[in-house]
């Protein structure tokens, strides 16, 4: 698996990384043995950067990862988890909870340090609180050697610059914003590079929008977005291909995106993704699909507080 350097951290991340939200059954019920096996298949295929959160499965993802990684040498993988979001409507970014959350995550993951810690979905809270209270508390854990690098994650593009203008960040993790349908993260890259912030992308399939699978019940895409995405998927299928393959290849092709995080609790799917990552992209198919998706290019939705969001496209 090809790797890229993450900002100024010195970390070498695979272009395709393992997202462990699936281990928390965020999309579907999972078979625990299959979920554990998927971690090892990911590592065997070079997907040795693992992203999780106490939010995923309300702790289950971290617990299962801790079990799966038992006995794997710690220098064989890089580990990222998050803090601050613990349930759909439960957020706590207080300094006290920061310290507790990091310690609990270390116990669940059965490790003595995290390579990256992210403040999770900060668009749901007062960003000034993140800047003035949360991040200083995280930096304290960094000084204690519990975490190596610090950042924020979330959906709206606007909030990354707001936070980074006011507090030093090592990295950011953005999702659904560098895909076949949405390339807004690319527009932010010059700013992030100028401020030495490492760029991580996640969710190349835009929560199944760019696949042939049914969308999860909570997906916010309106009918016209679903219809156009389905048209693009059919276009690929009619030509003997899979839009998911094109979506994954597109999201890892840009050298400015250090890595693309995606996950599954299916070992077979993980192996398939690793194979897709090594295959050449079909440039003609890409051109045709981007044209189909053009009417919904950069369609976004509101997530979190309205004031933390970008202007919403139709």
C-alpha cells in the first residue's frame, strides 16, 4: 500500500486507511468474529492506520479494536481515536472529560499512547469553547505522552478554518468532502498546507450514496440527490463496473489528501477495497460519472449548529 506523509507530523499513512466505525455497528448489525478478522485483513493489506471513536457503538468499536490488536506489535500500526461525542446527542468537551476520555480509550484499546486524538464533531458545540478549553486540555495529555498529535474532525468546512485560525492544530479529519460528488476539502487544502496542518479525508462513499447499497435511514440526501447518484451508479453497472470502486479510487488519487479512511466489518470487502486501490482508475468512466453528478456537485447539508456551517447548496 502506497503511503504519504501527514503534514509536519512525520507519520507515514497508507493512502487507504481502516475506519473502525463499522466495528461499532454504526451501519448494520455485525458478526463479532468477522469484525475482528476485518482488522487483521486490513493490516495484512497495508491499511495500518486505524481510526475509531468512543462514539462508535458507544465504546464497542474501541473495545473490539483492543481485542483485535492484542498481540500485534504496537509499532505495526498507527492509531487515532476521538473525544467529545459519546452518543448522538451527548457531547462533553470539558477539560475533565477530555482527561477521562483519553484514559478510558487507552484502556479499551490496550495501548499506552495514541498517535492522533481528534475532537469529534465539534460543529455541534461552541467552537470558542473548543479553542479555549478543550484543546488546551488535549495538549496537556500530549505533554504527558498519552497522545502524539492533536486535531479536530467534523462535517462543515467552515469550522476547520475558524478553529485553526485561533488554535494550533496538527491535523484535521474531514468526511464526505472529497468524493466523486463533493470536492470542497480540496479548496481548503492550500490554507491547511500554509498552516502546516495534516489533511485526512474520510468516507469516499458518502455514507453509501456512491454505492449500490441502500442508504442508511439517517442519510440526509433529498430525493433529487439520491436519484442522480443512483443514475451514476447505474451508468457504472451498465458498463460492468461498480461506482463504489470508482469512488474509492477517486478519493485516494489526490496526493494532497494524505489518506482516505473507510471501514467495514466484512473481511471480504476490506480485501476487495485494497485490490481496488491498486487497480488503475478508468479515466473515461470517471469523466462520464462526474458529468452525471455535476448537478449535485458540492451538495451539502447542515450538521450541528447553523452558525458553524457553510452556506447550504441546493
